[in-house]
C-alpha cells in the first residue's frame, strides 16, 4: 500500500476544496463575484430548469452561501432574525434564531436580515443589521453569540448595519462604520478582526474620517485583495476607501476625494453614503462612490495617502458609478451595473469605454456575478439578465422568476442559487 505523506495529503485536500465549487462569501471565494463553474444554464423560468425551490419564512436581501452539500441563508421569521441550513437537494436541515428586533428598511428594500453569512466548511457565521452576530457548527449547534452594540455602542445607520463579514484564516473581519452619536468615542468608525472560534476581538482599527451628516454611515462591505503576494482588506465608507493590514489592522493606503469636500468649485454632498463595495483583481482596485458620482481605479501596490496622487491612479471615470451593485473585473475588463439596469464595460488598464447598454429597466440592487463566460445581473423584480462577457454587448437571455429579488446570486457545483423574498431557488 502506498503511503501518502502529510504534505501530499494537504495538497490533495486543498485541491479538493478548491475545485469543489464552494461559495463561502456573498461575493464568492475571493469576494470578487467570480465563479470558475462551467455548463451553467443561461435560460430558465419559474418552471423550467428549476431543480427545487424552498419556501422561506420571510424576506431578506442576504445572499446564500454554499459549502459542498449545504446552503446557508438568513431570513426573518416574524420579529426573529434567523439562519437556515438547507441541503443541496432542497431540504431544510435546521434553523436557529440569532436575535429579535427586525425592522423593515425603506419599505420594500429589505430588513435586518440583509448581511450575508460566511462559512469555512465546518462553521458558519451570520451577522444581522442590528449588530448581533453568531457562530454555528454545521449541525446547528451555537458556538457563540455576541451583541456588537454592547462593545461599540448602538449602530445609528438608518437602514441597518448591512455590511457582510469577510472570513480569512482565523479571523472574521467586520466593517463598523456606523455613525454612533452616544459618546464621542463610540462615534468612531472601526474595522474589527474577531477570532472566528471564540468571537473575541483580535484587533480594532479606528478608521479616521472627516465625513459628516449621512456620510458617517456606510452600507458597503469589506473586500479582500489577494494576488498571491499582497493580501489586505479593502474598506469603504465615510468619504474614503482604505487598505487595512489583515494581521495588525494598520492602514496601508487611503483614497479620499470620493466626495468633493476639498474642491472649492463643488459643494460637499451631505447624502453621498456608500453602498456599492469596491472590487479587486490583480494589480487593480475599482472604487465606486454613489448617486452618479465618479469611479476610481487605483494601483493595488499603493501606500500612504494617495488622494489626488496621479501616480497611484490608473484612471477615473467622472460619472456613472454603480450606486448599489459592486463593480466586476474579469479578463482585463471592468463592468459597472448601474441601478437602472445599464451595464458599462471598460478597459481595466485605461478606463476606455467599450459600451454602455440597457439590460432591464428596473432597480438593480444585487451585484453582478461572472461564470462560464457570462455575466448574471439580477433586478429587483426577479428578472435576471445574462450578458455575454467581452467588449461587445450581447444580451443572451432574460429570465423571470416573478418574485422580488435583491440578493446576489451564489454559484456552486453546477447550480445557480437565487434567494428571492419568497423562496430559495436552485437553478440547474
């Protein structure tokens, strides 16, 4: 019998996990919205190519996450904020209450179950928009439960702390840009690294900003940058984007000028809160703003305060930022899905526009996902447009589930998971 060395076994296990098609964050493995899956459907309906659909107890904007044969999705059940585990054949395995106190957000826009869960294959973590966060094992046993507001003060975001956590190594990274006004100290925005096994803080970074009024709040989520050499956290909100060292919490770079606060020709925009999160690919970070504002593309090796530094900037687009959906970067192209359904395609190196075309004239709250050479764009009314990736616009299909949808798709093992306000759908 051949004996496999521990090192070789580790490689085998790592490879099996890599190619298993897991979707552990709301934007996939690398928080970039990219899937390596192939042979996915481009056309479906409420009755065609539906492997199954599972009725959910209440609506939410959280995307599902997937690990091998389990899917996790947060939801509301009356006033309770819950996490549900589902098998990949559509059977509910368990549900656990994280906290109570749901609130509707802007009428039909969402509720306190908006942040997406995250998993590492043995545990799953879920934070709710009131700042309550919990960890469970795959059997549904609660490992820890924590109220972040008890440490950092009540979150004052009018629409909830909808930022989703990021998991890397042994730490869970939380972006808490919440504009608390209880005390001056509690008003400080923080980036927090939490030990995933215990829920205790590893480090806390005070995120400096001169933002005021509504701009003290952020609804964006942190993102990872990892090109194999450099690894850091990207945070976004309160008029700035910053790069944060994963191990220490120290600030690596800072980009201002996202709000025209220092331009004497322009007036400070008091409601330019950020919802869309940045996107990253090797060598580039694309930073959106809000309300038809600018988009910045910066070099990923930036250091220090790069506000106004032309050497750190790849390009800047003066208008057409996505307001809620995240940018998408793939094969040297940047895609911006605007809230009205317009899709912009640009050269990642130069910012040259290749096209700006309408997909579906409806609010787009979900972020685009790339898979199998196509881009999937989800509209608020449940219609998903499929556009062929590339410099030439080609709309392949528009698929209508007939249910409200604000969550981004999750793609795993040949299946597209869509979380509408009524059901969890598996499209194969």
